[in-house]
């Protein structure tokens, strides 16, 4: 078996799969059940001043037969007393000393408040702290959560306050509800963060019931924006992880969060720079036992690749991620249709004819039977036909050799600028 253990800024766990701070980590009973099932770590549901939650808290988006493609919630931080949570954290860590137990924290942006809760939480033996600067609803209206996380100066200041008192590693959890997440990630690093985690949930409204005209969910006929997560947000989360991983000023480990539903998703996040991953919606949808497939699948993948440790995956794709202006304008691919596999549903023709570049023709063979063929000279390699095709192997995207050397937009502009300067001379 490959070595699946990770070390995230000094926080060790037997595998990279942690439960995110959320309903699945609301109690010692739940976290201990998760560890028994095989999860490597857990970020305890956010601790802070006592709050009241509403009922009717969750909603989900189903798409094309897939249940819970996206998940929305208006639940706040823990509504259980701090003393009760601390007692259960102590008991959980004592029973599972080799598993990562991280406390998520959220208090008012006051130095003394942060110092107080850090001391109390560290006294019960947590392995690290995660500062919740991302919750977009409920707590944000009180000046916490994303209200702090959207202001780099507040992120830096509060991180610094925590580091003044903390003896364990500090992770800063970032909100995606911002134009550029690297700005707040840099602020966290400047404040002394040992790691960053991303993404927290995205501002959202799950829907409106067109019969009753109530929002989904609603509380006594009133609705509010909530936090969006689940498989639908994975591309957004992966992009933000990548942007931070390739930024030399964000030189701390990353805990990847957002739509991770299986071991393949976890590999993607780690290749894109995450040291480990946190999971919530998939566990809420399918239960804690999904960890068995995740661990087994990841181990099998590493063995097939000849990789001895999961840590060898971290950041391997980051050098391949760049700006659009650095892409090779001379690279060319075209679509090729395998007529032996094609079922002549014509979806590729319709998509190309109506919304792309009109380069797929419907032809007839000698017997009069119709078939599809790509006019390669007109194909721009957009991938749309292969995306809409319902049959694996019916359409391949083939690289076309070319004699021109690689040329990016930035290089092209530099050449044109130089030529213009020479002309002026």
C-alpha cells in the first residue's frame, strides 16, 4: 500500500481526506464515527459565541437526474455550548491521537476575543486552528465570516492576533465571494498563517417555488441568501486553488475544499497544489462510508502510477497552469468521427451547425446510408462535438502536426512591438 499520510503545516493525518467544518462535524459522536470509518481528519464545526439557528436550513439543486449536484444552506456556526464542544474535542483526540482534529473558529474582530478562544481550544489538545473568514450568510451580517474575509486588511490583522496566542498551526479559510482570492490569501500569509484553506461556500439562492412563490428554502415565508457547495462548485474551487498555488507570495500549504466527491477529485486538487482535501456535501449525501472507496481508489491509483507517497502528487500540474496570453497559438487539434462507433444521433452536427463553426457534414455512402464527417480544414478544435456526444469513443480530438514554432499572444505582441519600434527608427 502506498503511503497516504500527509503533513499540512505540521498537522499530520493518516490520509489526505478530512471532513470540512460543517454539519458532519458538529459533535464528538459524529467525528468519532467518521474516524472509525477511515477519515484522516476533521475540522470541527465552527466554534464561537452561542447563536440560534433557524429550521428549514438546506436546499439542493438536482440536474439531469443527478441528485444534489449543488447544495445550499443557511445554517450558521454551532449552536451547541462551547464547553460541551471542548469536552467532546478532548475526548475525541484522546481516543484518536493519530487523526487530525482541527478547530474552526469565528468570533468578533477583536483581539481579546481571538486570544480567549484560541487558549481555550488549544487547552483541550487540538492539532490546529482554522479561522472561518468565509461564511457568507448569517454571521457575515454580524461583521464576521465573509464580512472579514472580503477585506485583506482584516484578514491580515485577525490572523496576526491569532498567531500572537496560538501554539498550534493556523489555517485561514478563505471566501470565494471576492474578485481575487489571492489578495486575501496573501494577506493571510502576511499575518502569519501557516496554511490556507479554500473555498468556503458561495453566495447563492437555491431557487423559488413557482407555485407558492416562496424562496427555497424559506422560513415562515421569508428567505435569505445562503452558502453554495457540492459538485457544481468544483471548477471554481479548483481554479482558486490553482491561482494561489502558482503565486510565489502564497508560499504556504493549501487545504483544498469545494465539490470534492471522490478520490479522482482529490487527485485533481492535489496535482493543482493542495496538500490535502476537505469534504462535506458528498458525506452528507452518501454517509461516512464513502471514505472506503476514496482510500482504496487513491491507493490503487498511486500503485498504478508507481508513486510511493501521496505527497508526491502535490503541485505537479501547477507549472502547466498559466495565463491565456502564454498559450501556443499555433497548437492545433481537430475532431475525427469514428463511424463504426457513431450512432448517428446527430447531436454533434446540431451543436456545430447551430452554435459553433458549421464543419460537420451529413453525407451518404454508396448504399445511401448517412454518416457524419468533419471538414478538418474548417474545424477549430473547440471540443464541443466531443462534449455533447453521448457515446464514448465516437469522436476523438486529434493533434495536427504543424511546422510553425510555438507562438503565444504575448510573444506575438512583443514581436509586433519590436517591429514597430524598428520601423519608427
